[in-house]
C-alpha cells in the first residue's frame, strides 16, 4: 500500500501535543479544526520553516503549488462523469439563491455541497458509496430557480427544465451510480463502478484489450493504461490518453505552464531534468517516458520535492487507471535526522533482537525514510490526505532504482493538535497523569514508533530456506504488521534509544506502551460496528498484541483492567515486564513467519485478534458517541501570495485561511480549466 492513511494506521493511537520542531508558531492561538459536517472534520496545517526558505525555494514551491491546483477538475471528472456538472450547479445555487439562507433545509444543502467538495464528487471518499442529500427534490428545484441559465451547465440543446429533470435524477436517485468503485467479484467490476475510466465497455472487453498488448521488456513492464480512458468507438475499443492535446488537455496545459516556470528555479540539474521529463510525458502520454521520469524522481534528493501526476490506482476497480494527484513539500531536516540514525544502526537492532538467531538477517539494510513538511495538497490528495507516501509504484523501478518513503509530519501534527480538546484522552485515560504524559510525549512516541516500524520492523528477520513468503495466506498481513509493531515496541524502551539521542527518557516509551495497549484493548473498537468482528489487518494486529500480552501477564497483573464509575480503563503495572512480553511475542511471530507455520499463525490470530468482547464494545461505543467526534478528516491549504517590487518577485508570503467554503469557491473560480462534459 503506497498511501498511508491516517484513518487506517494511526487514528486513536496517536493523539497529542507540543512538538519541538514546530514551536515557532503561537499554537495556543491557532484554530486547527475549522469546520465540521456529516462524518467529516476540516482542519488546516501549518508550514513551519517557511520563513527560513530562500526566495528561490519559495518561488519553486509556489510554482509547483500552482501546478498542484490546476488539476483539481481532473479528479472530479475521473471520479464520476457528471461530478463537474453537479459541482457547478450547487455552486451556482450558493452564489445566486436569494431566498432564506438558514434553517434545516438550507443547512442540509450546505452539508451536501461541502461533502461534494470534500469527496471530489458525489461518492463517499472512503466507503465509495453514493451519498444522498438530506433535503427534498422540491427544495432543490426551489433553490435552483434563482440561478440564471448561463450559470448552469446546460448541455447542447437542453432547456433548463430538461436539465433540471436530468441532474436532479442523478443527484437524488440512489439507483444511479450507487458505487464509485465496486469490488464485488460476482459482478462486472467495470459496468458496476461509477468511476469514469471506462465507457461502453465491459470488464471482459477491457481485460482482453490489455491482454492483447505486447510487452517489449517483461522484466520492466510499462504501466499500461495508467493515463487513459477506455471507450468503444464505432464498435472498436480505443484508449483516449490524458495528454496536453487530449482528454483533460486544458488542465494539463496549465500544469505544464507552471512546471515550466518551476524548471527555471529548480534546485539543481537533476531536478530540472526530472521536471522537463514530466512535462514531456504530459505532452506525449508516453509511458516509457513516465518510467524514466520516475527513476529520476526516486533518486532526486533535492530539498524541495513534489508529487505530480496520474499515480494511484485505488480509484479503478481493475487497478490500472490512475487518479491525478499532487503534493508539494520540503525536507524537515531535524526529523529526517531521526530516521537516518535509525537506518544507520539497523544492524545493531537486528543483532540484538530477541528472536532465534537462525531467523536473523546476517546483513540488514534499513530503509531511509525522509520526513517532509507539506506546503500544498492537490487532486486526489486534497482535502483528504495521506500521512505518508511511498513511491514510485512500479515494482521493477523500486527494485532496480529504489523508492522514496515519505512521512508528512506537519500533517500528522495538525491531526494531533486538532484532536486535543476533544475530550478523547480524558475519556479513556485512567488518570490525569496519563493524559499529561500523552500530551507531552505522544507525538514523539508515535513518530518514533512509526519510524521503527517502517525503517526496521518490516525489513528485519529472514525466512528459512524453502519457506514461501505466502505461506501464512490470509493471516499474512495481520501477522506481518504485528511483527513490525512488536519490533518497534520492543526497542522503544531500550536504553539504546536514549544513547542514540532519539528520546530524552524512557517516559516516551511508557507513553507509547499505554497508548498502544489502551488502543488495542479498547479504543480502536470505536471503528467496529456493534456485533461485528475485527477484519482489518492493522486492527487485528493491534488487538493481537494487546490481548496476548494482557493474557500472558495476567498472573502478575502486568496489564490491569480497572473499573471506575462504571467505566473500564486499562493500566500498566510493570513496564519492564511488558517489554519482555513484547519480545516473547516478537520471537514467536518471527518463528511462525520464518518457518511458514500457517496453523500456529492462524491460532494466534483467531484466538486473540478477531473476536470482540461484546459488553466492553457496547460500553466503548456509548462513551465514544457522547464525544461526538468526526471519524474522517481533511485539510484546507495555506495561501501563498507572491510579492513583487518593481516587477521583481521579492517574497512569497504564506497565510492560513480558516474558511473551507471560501477556499473551495476560490479554487472553483480560479482553477476550473476543464469543460463540464469531457
Ligand atoms: Zn506496516
């Protein structure tokens, strides 16, 4: 998985405050969460370090950020053919309606509009289900009555009435385009998905079409179909490529315009070469050029960096077509130092790991991840954003030329800040001291855990000769995540951490331990529906670890469940002992993996990771519900303003707007380059 999502990996594990690298801003004053509707909260993020950038760096980030915004329409159209028409109609209502702009109906209209902006269309960004307005069709027709014809996206020869009948059916009829990405294998995945990558073709036709391509170099396969739509023309199946003079051309030309500006202020020759190659690719759509570009990009270690292109394929049920996205960022050197130290000491960690020596790697190489500060999000990364990215996607490039693993620390930090004051910690921590610890050490503890998990955990250990990496089958993911988590947990409390300067004291580790156990035994259950079992691999892994350690430590009460005022809490009585339990379980899971012992793996997962304590679950859900928190979050971008003196750029100022509606309307007004009907 190349995008690491906050909701999946970290929600409820990480929560908290004050991070050394970000102290410059007066955080007490800063409002992190700025809007809340449906199941969504909107936050904003800061860009610490902006002021110390050189003018050239600021200009480069500005140009790349403009390029990031120019592709906004593309993702709307890719998600569903009529998203742009719906967005335009709703925005026209917002701008022209002269009736009462308050009351339940109007509020529901605003929620719907905000949701369409958030999801880049009419399907939920996470569940992929179409969401319906909570107001009536009659009210919609009343709202749209004030809109002048020329502000509505009427199709050729269409009267306003015809248009309204057509578009209200699309919006209100649950049978039309019910799911953006359908993964139900019993159906035709192409015709039952609403996404706009295929038209007039069946799954079978698409598969046959791509199977008919000759692959010139099977060792280095091109990402066939990545940047095109597949349609049937006069009975023949053809690709319409996303290129400057093809589909999405008007937006792509604007992207190119800003990338060309970026070339002029690139940091070095390599970066310049990469940008020029990307521009070439946008002009030609040539996938060989795309691969060559990615090789350059993977090796580009410039301070300012970016992602820009048709990249991730989660939006296509066949996993072939990529949605457009962009991120602009620069390196956080202070935090990157942390991941470097960990990587450089990878062999020490492997040698001292509590597993059977037969399962240790004689030579281990840590993955060096870089920590970045995000300055702009665009396309499929906005407003809902990953917290980490690992690219490029092509396996052969990763193997032959390496990849970049990136942690977006200012985004995570904003998530943490926004979660403070929600009462979540206060509700589920046993004591005020525990809340204090979480606030003080939480961010560092979480970041370090993630670093150890990513840079070392997954790469540690080895299989015995002849053991297949697929031996654990359906339990593989949960056990692999558990192995990486346990590696991180075990070393968190090692004095080596202090010696390497990664933590100031062991309280950081203790903070991580209690947060992990609390989450694994209790708070992650807030994401499970009543009566359901745990299925998601990361969640299984967390309960597996927490429940196993609870069980094994029961005689000595290493972990203890406490009930206070009818509420259940967990506390840790013996951190040292818990650490050795983590070590024991790590050794056992490493054995299971190294030997490919499916039965033992199955037993561990089924006994500890799947079933939910129904009584406790009910209690946790009730307590959580009272907090009224939004399960999903997204961000608005900072604003960058170029400052000129006598026609010369002298600075780029950054500010942090706090109005979601305003930003969306601003983007629609200034970055709508595509025709409504493509
Ligand atoms: Zn992992």
